[in-house]
C-alpha cells in the first residue's frame, strides 16, 4: 500500500509541474510586450525564458532578495542586433530590458509598437520626455510600465509588470 501511495504522490507532482509548464505558454508568443522579436511576456514563468531562449549568456542571482537575472546577447529584435535582460522574482518575469545599439532611427517604430501593446489597458497614460517617453497603466493590479530612452544613439526599452 505505501508503494502505491508514493507512486500516486509522484504522479501528482509530475502532473502539477507539467501543467505549470503548459500554462506558462500563455505568456509566450511572437512580438510580446510590443517588442518585435521578443517571445516572452512579463509574468511568464522562469522556465519559459529558458524554453524559448535556451541558456543565458550571463546569469546573475541575488541570494538575499531572491532575484534572478538572465541576459541574452546577439538577439534580433526589431530586425536589429540587441541585448535582452529578463529580471525574475518568485519564479516569474517582472521586468524585461532591451538595448538596441544605434537604434535612434527606430524610436518612432518602437514607440508605436509598444504603445499599441499597452493602449488598450485600463488607465493607460503616455508621457513624452526629452530623452524618450514613459507609458503607464494607473488602474491595477496588474500595473504595467514601459519606458523608452534614447541615449547617444542607443535605445533602451524597459517593460515592468507589478502584481
């Protein structure tokens, strides 16, 4: 009898893990978060980042805060070479940072793409600044924030989701 119970517990744990991975695919796709070429959304499970992109070029972990960061270089986003960093906590992606070198002329395209991704959310606001713009949803949770910054010809896109 104990063997059957152990086997049943093992099967239930395996089924729960498989269900978690299967449900995680809801947070993946093409051009996620308005970033053309990005395949992982915010709030995706950590496992989805690894499944979609493989092992990172750089991995950082902070043991005190339990935050994990994966950086991928030589990515193709918006048809350009880029670097993408996924910051994760509690086994979920909460921030995506993309850096496009010499992406200054891409700014209008990127702005429109990210704006389209967030414009339908409740409480959407767009604030233009000298060095770029910020987009927020004021009604939540979840709260979404997108920040586009131009600095010496490079374009940095930061997408944050808080729940």
